[in-house]
């Protein structure tokens, strides 16, 4: 899958003087597969727009992936947000994982065998 942002194509075709650095890095040109071992667990980011969207996340979590759920689109609709959080809690419990809020509208759901320490690590105010 190729992603084109901004003026990438224009910059790629513009001539450059010898020794002049490139103005962008095309991540599709980079190959990391030989540098890292096989990836078994991924972190998915999902946006929830309606209650039914939660059920699409079940497969990702049951496969052993982490899911960060962005509820910012529904956060102001209190009853909908509460229902989504409750369903995510049920989903975490059913799959043997854990759930925690990362902020006002961000929630993380972990797969089986992964717990979340709810205590924040706070830096010093020196």
C-alpha cells in the first residue's frame, strides 16, 4: 500500500544539485524486514464512530494484538461513550486481556495474558 502525502511526487521529480540532500524520505523505499525478527503482535489504532464499531475489534484482540481505541468522535455523547467503554470492558474480559484509559478519549485493550498497570509513572519536578 502506497501513501502519498503533500507534494511528495513533485519533490521526487524535481532536479537536485549533486551533494544536495533529499527533501523527503520515502518509507516505502526502506526495508526493515531483515533487521527485525518476525513480528507476531501488533498495535492497532481504531477510531470508533458508533457502538457497532466495537465488534470489529474482537478479531484483532483475540489474535493477540493490542488495540488503542480513539473515542474522540463520540466522547461528548455521554451515553454512547459509556456503552462503548462497557462493551470494550466485556471484550477485554472475554478474551482474557485487560483495558485501561490512556486519556479522556483513548482506551487500550490488551490481549490474553497481558495486564495493564494502572499506576502512572510520574517524573520528578526538579
